């Protein structure tokens, strides 16, 4: 079992940057495929980005491509989401999640593919 704790959220002006962190404990994060999702009020939780275990293949939702970068530091057991050029529509609670197994490569978009979740961190972008 792995416990995930997000941090780094906050209030930022449009065009600004934030770096979210997802610290894992219990098991090494390198064993898992890791994802970031977000949920705005009144909306469903949606995929933002993911990174595979092993070679670290990365995946992004179209609206964040070129602005967000996912990375992992296995030595620190932490996954990051660097968010640049933030827009008002990026406002949401951001959650990290862990998945395992080969189904990740076809199902990384699905929340149901992830077995462990953090508690979330709020990102608010003022326009």
C-alpha cells in the first residue's frame, strides 16, 4: 500500500507558475505509474497528466500540453507537476494517483485505473 500527499497548490495570477508535489510513503513510487487529475466545482474529475514506471513515458491532456510537465524523483519518492502559463480554467483541486500493471498504457485517462489517491491540493488562478 502507498500513501500519497500532495502539496504546492495556492493562489496565482493568470500567466504564473506553480509546482505541485506528490510525496509517497509506504512503498517506493518508482514501482507505480503515477497520474495527476483535477476536479473543478460541479465537474467530474479529469485527467491532466501521467508518467509510467520504468522508462517514464509521459502523457498529457491536450489543454495542458506545452504548459505542464510531469516528472518523478525516485530518490525523493516524489512526483511533480510543473505548471506554467496558468489560466483561469486551470482552477481546480489537483489529485495525484498511483496505478500499476500493463492496463495503464491504454487506460491512463481513467480514474478507475488508479488504486491509490491523495487528498488533493487546491489551485486557484485569478484572471
